[in-house]
C-alpha cells in the first residue's frame, strides 16, 4: 500500500494591487476551474493529498465586488474554491503566510471557516499539524511563516529561524508517521536558498521532518537531501498574477511516494494566469536552472520589471490603480 502526496507552489486566486480589476478575479469570474488545464488537473488528481500554500483570504463574491482597492487586494472570491474542489484529491492548504493574514484576524478566521466548510483541510493556524491517515500511514502536516509581517495580528502560526523547533513543541514521532512542514521563508526573487534556510533545514531534519516544503520567494529554488529528509527550498508560484517575468510564471510541483520517499519534480508553466502544463525535471536539471537564473540584483530587477508591466499595459489601468501609485510616488 502506498500514499502519494503532491505539493505545488503559491496559490493566490485574488488580485494584487497591480492587477486590481484586470487580473484573475476579473478574467475568471464564473470559470475558476479553467485556471488549470485538464491535463494538469488529471495529474494533480492522482495524489492522495495535495498540499498548497494559500496566499489570499476569502470573501463572498458580492462583498468582494464592493471592496475598495486597499481592502480587495489578495482577497479571492468564495467561488474560486471551485478550482480546488475540481481536483480529485484531498486538498490541504497552509495559511501561514503574510498575504493570508494581511486583512486582519476577523478576515482570516472567516476564511478558514469557508475553506473547511468546503472540505479543504487547513494547516498553519497554529503549531499543531493537520493529520491524514491513509493506507497505514499517518501524515502530519505543519504550516509556519518565518517572514516579517507588519500586519501580523496572530491569525496564523508565525515563528523565527532561531525559535521554530522550540515553538513546534513536537511530540515523539510514531513508527508510521510522515512529518511534512510547509514553511514560508527565504528571500523574494532569489533562485538560491540562503544560509539560514540551509541551517534550519538541517535542524528540521534532525527533529524528524521527512519533507520540508518551502515557499515565499515567488521563484523556484533547488531540491536537496539532508539525511533521509527531502528539502525543496522554494516551490515558486503555481497560480499567481505576477506576469511581469518568466521566472514568476514558473513553479515547482513535487510528487512524493510513500513508502520509499521517491520524489519526482515538475516545472509548472503559467500563461495568461492559467497553468498550462507540467514538465518533469531531474534534481540536477533543477539545480542548473536555478543557477542560470540567479543574480545578486535579481530582487531590484524584478521590481523594475513589475513597474514596466504597468507601463506596457497602460491601456488596461483603471483609476484605483493610477491613484494608488500616484499617492505612493508623492509619499516618497
């Protein structure tokens, strides 16, 4: 008997400030399942469990349409969950990230309630895992963010590189238990992990974690083995409206088979926000890709490209976007 787990990159089914009224919510109203192609849906549906990093809060469709730009960004309509429900796997989402919590505790709590009422399991609310038992195995899935969050109000599990092991308060690991952690860490737009990530990955491995599933940089980072533990430092974006760069439209999808721990890696590709396909890569090919894409000035370069996308698509801009960025310029 086996247990198959698939993990994807970041999933953000709302719109960021650059794409307000011109992004995913506007273009996929009433047709969210079409955000992934049928062949990708079929591949994801082969998993017993699908783990995603959920980078938005939720609101009822009619409420979202009335929200101003400052309240509506990184908020997905409830109807967007039809996409996740169209995948024939048990979906688990981690909400331990800055964008899920950016609209406050009340919004986060309501979003968790909506997710769970739609059959989606939620981890990252606190330091306790979601547990799934299947074919004689027990998967314990933890979620945590280590990223600075100026809006943090306690709506998800947040820790630090130095305190995480203590904050988890781990119990003794059972013989049939598989421990997985979805971890929000690293530095945005770097295709290489940093020393703090490597050090903590070693500590998590020593603490009994079998799979360390990284998020936050919005670009792919390498795969590594530490003892018997598998580490993917960043899965990049799976569905996210960061269409200003080819790098931010690629993500990593990992497929884990238990027992044995065989891990297969696939690069996902977004086109016009849709995930159109998965291409299998080896760990060596992934490493080569990450090295070729690395540049020490990459975060600066990416933020310039972000603004260029606005200029090139000026004909799509609406007054709330123009007003927001005009006010930001004067504040500087």
